[in-house]
C-alpha cells in the first residue's frame, strides 16, 4: 500500500498515511485535528481546523531518463571500465559490456 504525505495549510503540521490509491484523498476532507495552544484564548487549547492538502510526491530521478533529443544515450567510459573490471574479477562471467 502506498504512503501519502499530507500537510496542514494553517499550522504546517505534516503527517503521512498508508492508504489504498482510491482513498488517498480522504485525509484532505477532514480538517486538521492538531491541538493549538493560544494563551490568549479560553480554553487555551483548540483544534487547528486548518485545510489539509496532499503533498505531491517527486518522482525519483532515474539514470535512464538522462537523454535529450538529438543525443543518443550512451554508457560513460568510466562505467564501461568499471564493468570490464568487474567482469575480469568474476569467474566465467557472461556479462555483456555495452559499447
Ligand atoms: Zn493544522
């Protein structure tokens, strides 16, 4: 089950919830339940009631995505050398070295 991050717009309280995708918006429908202390009020503690928003997850930055139009994706030399080195050290390795 994926984990989603939420943040209260009012008090900044952040929390995460493990929910099925179909229920990921549910925590945003409920006002923030954080207890806020305000010495000037009576009672001094009150519910935040702020609007809870889901934080947008940043997708992972994958190596395979580094390519731009007009530039062919290639394996850097240092990586080829490293692969060759590993292959040499591995008995009967059948690993393919990208050229
Ligand atoms: Zn809040």
